[in-house]
């Protein structure tokens, strides 16, 4: 990973309360895991931003090193890495994800 992609990822993560690095867009996810992550965030009615890693190979490869997590999607809340879609699903089912958003003061989507 080069320093430029590391800096861009850090900047992106710092700008959003909830940020999902995914394949595709929320309206047109390009993999089942990204689709599931979007469904979870929409079901919890949280405001979030997303980055389509398919549009930038530097981000696509760099995010894996940034988080030390090998797969995409990746969820960040208030600058902290939460996990991929499997972890999101586990946290959603247990209520931990909704609790995390509430504790962090994440805004609801309008």
C-alpha cells in the first residue's frame, strides 16, 4: 500500500460517522456481501456514506492493509473499524450494532 492511498483512506474514514467500503453503490451493490451490509444499515435506518472500491484500485487494495482485514465490505463507525458483513450480521442479530450506533450518537437516515 502506498502512502497516498493510506492518507486518502484515513481522510475518508475521518469524514463520516458511518462509512462503508463496498463493491458498488447502495443502489447497485456489486456483491452479495455488500448488498447484505447495505440492507443492515438501511434496516437500522442510519445515515451513512459509502465508497465504491471498484472505482479505485488504490483504495480497494489499501483498505485491506489499513484495517488489516482481508475482505470487503468494511464498516467504520466514528473512525473505528467494526468489521465485514458477517460481523455486521452477527452484531445486527444480537442488537449490538444498533446499540453501537445509539452509543456513538449516529444520526438516523431521513
